[in-house]
C-alpha cells in the first residue's frame, strides 16, 4: 500500500517486507520483516555497540540491547519492551544454535526440516506479537494462556466457528506458500531493491501484466477488499494511530 501510494507521487520506496512468515529462523525473519527498520537497528545501534567484533558473549548482549531499543522505538511501555526482549533472546538463541550446529552434520531431509523450522519460527513470532498488540502485560498473559488451552472459557475461543478456523488455516497456507505482491508484480521494478525478492521463483503466467484479464482480476480483488472494509465497519481503528 505504501509503495503504491508513493508511486502516485513519483517516489520509489525501498522494499520493506518480503514474506516474513516464510522465514525458517528468527535471523531470516528480521531480514524479511520491516527491512528498513532492521537496517537502521543494525547500522545505528548494533554495529556502534560493537556488533560481533568483541566476542560471542558481547555479541548476544548487543543483540538483546538492540532489540530492547527497537521495542522502545515502537512505544514507551512494558509490552513493547517485552516484545523487544523476546526478539533479542530469540536472535541470541538462534546464533548460539548456529554456532553449536556448525560442528554437526544433520541428516534430517530438507523437506522435513524446512517446514519444521518455519513452524517453530512462526510460533515464536506469534507469541511475541501478543505482547506487541496487547494493551498491557496482564492482557497479554491471559491471551497466551488461552492460546495454549489454559482458558477455554474465553468468549473468542468459544465462539470461533469451524468456518472461521478453516479460513485461518487457508490464510496460513497462503502466507506460507503463495508468492507475495512484489513477486507477482516484480517485472515492473516498482520498489528499490525489488530484484532481491527473487522474482524468478514466480511462474511467468502468475506474474501480473497490463492485460485485460489481469485488470479484471485486480478489479475483483479490489471489490473484495472494499467489501471486507465495509463488513468491518468504522469501529476498527487503524493500528498505527497509536504510534
């Protein structure tokens, strides 16, 4: 949305998201999620703190400090601090695991290890998102307990229909398996650094072109999006109004 709006004003923005939920590790997640923020945190916080130049222990401390400050960047509250601390610990554990794994030769087939790594990464990211989105830590802990089955009496969990669960599963597979919007429209280089998204992995027939068929499909998708907005109504506030 931001890239499309900027083009209307003749400005090309850099790529900022690259299917982050396809990441197979937290390290990869931060190379895909909010890429401009990740580069800022790396260049202006992590590297000035010493980066990985002062030993492994200092590296892990620098990672945690960087992500703590990244949490505070989003807002001055305990929920954002915990979110940053979690991602800092995730990154430290990820680097420790890679350091330990260098001496081993794993025999796990890639078609099993990749989905398992993606699932573990996804669950860790979802746990951290609860703190990011919750109004306070008490609410976050209540939601986490319900996520792991401790509070089945919570109305949201009780009233979730089978069709709703099915839609969630379908959307999860869309996020994991489908190409993202920049890959689909990659032939037009609408964003700076779009070549890094590896548009060649998307079949040619899937890539958007300025044809009547693609225009009709785009119009249908716009209509569905507008219907979704109307269905939600005006009660939902845009998340980033809080920042």
